[in-house]
C-alpha cells in the first residue's frame, strides 16, 4: 500500500525458514531496504525481494534496476548519515539513515549485509544473511 506506484515481487523459499529475531525488527529492516531500492529504481521497473536458505543462513536479496553504485565505497553506504542521492523520487530530503538502521538490525542478530552491482551493470542487489534458528 505504501508504494502503490511501484511493482514489488517476492520469491519465497520452497521450505519454511526460521530465524531467532523480533518480527518488528525484521519488518523495519526490510522496510528500509525495500524503500531504498524503490527510491533508486528506474521508473516502470520491478523491485524483487527473494528469500532462500544458504549454508546455515537465511539470505534475503533486494534487487532493483537502476543506477549502479560506486563499488569502491559501497560499504560506506551503511554508515550513519551517508547518502549518494541528491534527492529522492518524491523530492523529499534523504537523511541517509535507512541502510544504517538495516545494518544495525542485521548485526544485532549476528548477520551481515552487503550491496553490489548486478554483473551486467543493470542494477543493484542488497544481500542480508541472518543465521538460521538452531
């Protein structure tokens, strides 16, 4: 409902995946990640959220088609008050806290978060790894 003009798709794991985390924290983390992907996505493109199991982790990938990031400085995007956008699609001020909050939540649950360009330079993938529940 919040992003009614943006196509968002999800690809779910075929089997249930369980992690130990507060659902509100995970919802907030995903809100920040998906909001960020929508803000930088090209018009009329799709944002895809994928969930899968990989080597003891739940892996969430948020993908968008759009401007690639400077790979050299990609990890600094997760620092507080960092933004590489001059303005957002809705012309609002962007404070650079979304990915910082997502990183903080991910690290609290002993996970990791990273961002990288698509190999064909058509967009960006944000990857979150969270340990599976024992």
